[in-house]
């Protein structure tokens, strides 16, 4: 592949050369980067293109060329200075507050990452690179972006939230990365990790198969981890559809499980498939079990309607306790509904099991007894 003509440059160090080479591929050579990302250009061909580019347009001292190419390979096929943090199985979340302030969550505890970018310039170049690599537009019309990289790492799906200085109080981008394990733990492993005991696990598996379940909690409380494990216990002869905003729910074993994810519109594009659209479509796809990864808006009404018509459903939602999960789902359903709040709450008795997660533990399990017409409220039995 012929490299574009770029003025000669003297390279005195690997770091110096790496910054210039990355900048070339972000600006003048995006096509090669995109072809590699889409699988149209093999890794070996991409690196050979980079080798030819270095030889043709850089002034490199003897012995430095291959070191520069190796550093470029690690940068492109990893995530630069964040790569060790992404590789670390004990780290679940990475937060870049500024170029010299990077925080991680390790086994539920937040701490300094022990790494940093050398400068604001290097950090901003890295942001431009990951946007290009993941085909994300970070113009002023798209100053807040959420995207997923499900290809780069063999062990994790990476979910990114990026906000640019246009909407930040300070003048550096904020970057948050959630690492979702591909080999997510099964129920037996969650028992071993202390998320729940054997009796609770057996109870939840049985309830999950026979009736609709709502799993609630705060951020990073273990909601998705539990839902991922429970859905793998469903029988092979059940057809399952999963609708989600980011590709966090996957399957390791089930033969009949489909996954749809939302596609947000941008300032330049009117293409938009949110969870509401996906949920409506999903309910026409002949499924036995319908799952929404996380309820955040009007899709709640379609989830609730599905559960009320006998479809077995499951979802996660943010709530402060098991019995408050129904209130939160109804709040979201009212965005799209002409039903009264009482009517929607009465419909919520179809969610027979409500689970509250906290600090990666099952803290509460409620069984719904039904709607009390006299008191105008749902009644529950707390079993955990």
C-alpha cells in the first residue's frame, strides 16, 4: 500500500517517533487504520505499510526503526499506556480524569492507577486515536460519546464513555472504561466468590426460569454479572432475545440467544435505534424469554407489557432497594404511557422476583404476592 507524501522528520527516540507515527495514521492515513479495524487489511499487511512509511518518510538512526515499529504495534493493537490496566484481570473500571490522573477500581476499591500520560498533548492524541479506531466522531456536535470495542482484547469487551472539553469544566477530556469479561462467571462461580449462597442460587435459578425477574442496585453493584449468569441457566429449547445499550451481556453456551444493541443518533446522522425501538421489534421475533440489559427510558413500557401478556422477562435497573425497583420501572414506563401510575403499578405484579444487589452481593430478594387493591400498593415477601 502506497504511503501518502509527508515531509521528512528526524526521529531521536521511540517516544518521539511513536507520537509522530500515530499522528500520521490519525490524520493522513486513516484509510489504512479503518481497513485494519474492519478486517479488510491483515495485521501483517498493516504493519508492513507502517514499516514502509517509516523507511520512506522518517530519518531514523540505525536500530531504532524496528523498535519504533514494535511500539506502534503495541499502541495500535492495544491502548497505549492504558494497556496494562486493561490486561489486569483485577481491574474492572478505568477513569482518566486528566493526563496525569488515572484512577482504577480494583476488586471494588478505587485507587491510583500508577500510570500517566506524559503530557496533555499525548493524552489528546490518544483520545483522537481511540475515536478514529472505533469510528467515533468527537466534533462539537458529539462532545459526549458512548461506544464499545468488542474486538481488541481477547478477555474483555470494553465500554467507553468519553466527554470532551466542550462540556467539561476543565480543558481535558474525561474517559471512563468499563471492562466486561468475555468469560463471565457462572452461578457456581458466583457462589464461590460470595455473591450468594447455594440456597439463594437454587431459588433464583428456579424463579428466573418460571417468571419475570427484575435485578436492581447502584453502579457496579453486580447487577449485570448476576443477570449474565442466570440467563446461562435457561434451557436450550428456549428462544431468548437480549436488547441492550452496550454489548455487556453475551453467551458462553446457549444455542438460541440473539443480541441486539442500540445505535444512538449523532449530529451528522439521523440513524437512531434506541432500546425502545429494539424492544418493539424484539417482541415480534417469536421469543420465549425477553431480556433488557438495563432499563433507562421508554423501553420500560414495552418490557412491562410483554411481561403482562405472559412473556417471561428479565432486566436490570437502578434502584435503592428491591421494593423500590417497581417504582423506578413505572417511572420510566410513564415516559411512553397514557396509563395512570396506579394502573402501571398494578401491572408490575407480573414481575414475580425482585433482587437488590450491593457491593457485588445479593442483599435482598423479594417475591411479589400481588396488588393490594384496598391499599393501592404491591405486596411482597422478603425471602433474603
